[in-house]
C-alpha cells in the first residue's frame, strides 16, 4: 500500500519546490495529481512522480512556445515603434 504525502510542505519537499509552487501548479495545471480534503492537500508519490516525468516534455515545449512568442512580440513592438516614430516626424 502506498503511503500518501500529506500537506503542502511534504509535497513541496518531495518535489524539491516551494509550497507556493504547489499552490500555483494546482491552479495552473488541471491534471496536477494533488487532491484537497478538509483543507489538507495530499497526493500519491508514485502518481506525482509519473505526472512530473510525463509532463516534463510537454512543459519544455510550452516554454519554447512562450519564448518564441516573446521574441515575436518584441519584433512586432520594434516595428510598431519605428512606424510610430516615422509618422510623428512627418
């Protein structure tokens, strides 16, 4: 029988992250396998480890997309600023 991790601090310690990250992940990732009962968070460590491993590749792709979007936004911003400056100088 698997022993559950109980409480934000135990979960955070197991994953090597802060308790606030546990809360943030609960909100951000709907499939994050942490449950709440009576105000207490708990998770099966095997399920949690499996989620981390299977989600890692997905999260890497997401991080890449976010970086690409930042670069694209910066390029568009530069272009718009140049256009604005040119129109003001006329």
